[in-house]
C-alpha cells in the first residue's frame, strides 16, 4: 500500500481509468444515438443526465470519506492510526465507513421516489415509474460505491481505486452494448429497448460489491472503521453533498435543465445538442475530476500562495480548450452525421460548446484549489454563483444553442472570477 499521494505510475493508472470512463461514455451515447429513435434518444440522454446528476451529488460522500480516512490514518481522528498493511480485523471501535453510508443512500432513494411524480413524467415520459425506480435504487448502491472508493483513496490504495473506476466503466459499456445488439436484432422493441438501456447504464453501480467480495483491498475498505462519531461523519458527508450538488448542476445534471428550457424545440435538434454537450466536455472534465485528489495534494503545498500554483495550470488548460475547440469544429459535424444522418450541426456550435466545457473545467480547477487551501466557503460560493447564472441564462430570448453556450461561459466565468478574488485574501 502506498502513501496518500500517488506515485507517477499510480497517477497514470488513475488517468487511464478516467480516459476509459470518457471513452465508455462516448461509446454508450453513440450506441443510443444509433439504435433509438430521436425522441427516445432524447429521453435516454435526459435519463443519463439525471442519473449522473444524482451520482454527482452523492460523490460528496466519497470526498468526505477520503478526507476522514486519511485523517484517521495520520492519527488525527481519535483512533490510533493503523500500521501500514494492517487489516484492523476484529477492531470493534469506531464508525464503520461503509455501513454508515447506507442511511444516506436510503434517504436518497426515498427522496427520489417521493419526488419522481413532480419531475419524471415531463422528462422521462416513456416508462416513468421504471426509470425513476432505476435511478432511486442506483442512488442507494452508489452511496456504498462512493464510500468504498473514498476509503481506497484515503488509504492511499490508488491502484485498487483505479481498477474500481475502470471496472465500473467497462461494466457499463458491456451492458449497454449487449442491449444495443438486442435492439438492433429485434429482440427488444418499442419502449423496451429504451428501458433496457437505462437499466444497463445504471448497472455499473454493482461493481463495488464485486470488489468487496473478491479483492483484498475491497474487503479492507468494507471493514474500515474511523474515530469519528457516526452522526458527525454523516453531517460532514451531507455538507459535502450539498456542495457537490452545485457542481452537479453545471456538470452532470445540466442536460436536464437544457431539456426543460428547450420545450417545443425539435426533438432531433435537442438530442443532437445534448450529445454534443456531453461529447465536448468529457475529454477535459472526466480526467480532471478523476485527478482532483492528486490536484488537491499538489495545491496543499502552496497554501500560502495558491494563485502562484493555479495560474500556470489554468493557462495550460485554457490553451488545451482552445485547441480542442478547433478540432471539434472540424471533426464534430461529420462524425455526428455519420452516427445519425438526422443530426445536422454547425461547426461554431461545436467550438462554442468545447470552449464552454473548458470554462467549466477552469471552475473545477479553481474550486479544487480553494478546497485544498481550506477555503470551503470560497469553493461553495463560486460554484453556487456559477450554477445560478448558468441555469438562469438558459431562459434568455435566444436560440437554444446560443443560450447553452452563453450560460456555460458566463456562469463558470463568474464563478472562476469569484474563486480567484477570494483566494487573493489571506486565510484567517
């Protein structure tokens, strides 16, 4: 088992797993575009956004679990720190990290099920009850997944962490490929194909069970106990989830707001826009989110002068986004038309969405820096401002493509500015 900070080889493993997740997401959306009619594909993309929006909120469990387990291992959490490689078998004291996440997952399940009649019929009219049930059950399972992943990261078990991430992406891809084959061969018809694709997309939340049953690091993660009272750990996790909710609004759940703002628009045009949005931001956002733990470790050493460390990284990320915008404008329209001839798109929209994805990535980076130097209020304030502006701008009197691009540039841009302004102030 390594230290908390990953080695170069472990960092590469995490990065490769994140790239696999990005490629898996692209392949799944491409399959859905290919095998589903335009209206059903639109519903699948909205389902995808809701599902990963819920996962995004629950990722707060993983962040707080990582911090809590790392503090426990350093001896700062009340219980003696375990020796390297020990399993803590038979230790009855402390809060069980995995079991304490179950009540949060159950709470999420109940909230989703209770609120489904308010949002599901308009967003997911085909198989409303079944789709909402899939999301609710997936939320419960993902809460446990986040606890296991957070424990692995907090222990410094970076290779098992990367394998868990890769296995999740592969399971999701294989399951959706099997469903797509069934749809193309006529085994699944009408709405059955859509519902099966939704279930396949959510099925990857089962992978943590395999890790716990079949691997040593997974079993250690399942047995981990830390010296924080269960009530305090739950409170910190819920607080982290509230902050993660602001992140989810602009990242994973944003297509849901686009769908609401695009009522009355052509279904094929909206489906194409949602696909373009996911495709243009995935190559930047998925690796960046996967490496947030590594970034926090790097920023911690610059707590006194965070902007000195942040500036060069933001400049490189901006250059990467600009180059990606040119590539997207050239390749995006013909590639999407090859996937589905009904989707005719404009190169400028591809470029604008890619630059907007870069803006969200910059916001993620500046927020990560704020977290690393213990500026939690600054982190939350920047994301809250960006989310409010990014959603409100979707209802401006413009075309839907222009609204989305403007919203995702203006909102994150203001959030980054607020982060940088607050990071300039000395920490009390």
